C-alpha cells in the first residue's frame, strides 16, 4: 500500500491493529504512526520501526488514513483537536469508537471528510476479526483500501449504519457467547474423562474447524450437522437433549436481550 496510516490511540485495540497490519505486510513500519499519551508502552512497536508520538497533529500531518481508536469519552476532545488540520480529499477518517455515530463525528469534522465507521472484535489481535463497516462520502478507491485493510485482520463486511448495534451483538458479544459454549463443552469433556488441557484443545479446535467449514464451503450449518448425525446415533441424541433443554432458544434470547440492552442505554 502506498498510503500512510495514523492510529490515534495506541491502547489494546490500536496496538493490535498496528501489529496486525505489520504482520500481514500491508504496510511497512515507516508507513505507520501510532499515538498515545504514554508512549513508553509502545516500545515494542517503536523497536519495529513504527513512528510513535504523543502528538496527534504530528501523526496526522504525515498520514492519509486516520484510524480513531480512542475511548468514547475521549472522542469529542480528539476530534476537536484534529479537525483544523483535516484536509478534504486527502484525509480519510476511520472511527473504531463504539457507540459513536457518523452524524456525531460529522458535527465536528464537517461534511467533506471521507468517513468510515468500523467495528472489529477482539480476535483482531490474532488477525481473525470479523469487522463490520459502514461509510459516508467515500470514493470507490477509498472503500477498496479500507476493505483491504480490515481483510488483513480477518474478514470484513459492509453494512448499513443502522445495523451497527446489531453487529455489535452478533460480532462482538458473539465472541463471548462462543467462548461460553466452548467452556461448557470443556466442562462436559472433563466429566466424561478428559483432562482440562486436552478437553480445551479438542473443544477449541473443533469449533474452529466447524467455523472454517462454513466459511470455506459456504454451506448452511444444518448441511454440516446432517453429515455427523446418523439414525439412532449419539450425535442426534445429544442434539435433541440440548434442544429439549432450550439450547437454541436460550442463545437466540441472549442475542436479542443484548441488542435490547444497547437500545435501552442509548
């Protein structure tokens, strides 16, 4: 990539983003700036050649794409600080700030700056994130760059901004939901004879393999379920018991409850 990226906010998310872009060779170290008030915590990135600073304006002056990775309570102050140096046609702003809508950002930066809003999940740390993206006043070329950027860190999909709260539940809260299933599977594995370490390995790899089947083969879950359920077999017996206990129903209710919580807190 020929562009320079400035990540404003070098916390867990910003640092993980930087590491992922470097590891994928999407950018060279001298194409990447990361800012943080306490730059001492970014020594690992500095040693790799990334340009580290506590001056947001310095980073932006050298960048084309600006990734906002700060806390929601910091976003207004940061946007007001950088707004005077944002240049329409040059700068592209990508907000990773949870719960901050593009219209709120536009109130500060104006209507002419190309703007993306993206929501990755914690798997961005290992380049396996599911990132949902929406955009406002962007070109086809800018959209391609941003798509390529997040595809280095997992998979991405463009959605309407009105679905961002729903995406938070499915893609971000969903990580916790999946972890809870894996934990329960491990506990069951221990009860039927495995050590905790072995049960953990089997459960995690099995879920990873199941997910890869759907992603690579693009099949429906029920098609893959049918392949491992035989008449009078142990799989269908276990599945039916889980359904009798409300497995699918409780998961669906959990997703909807999380979504309603977001709406209630708005």
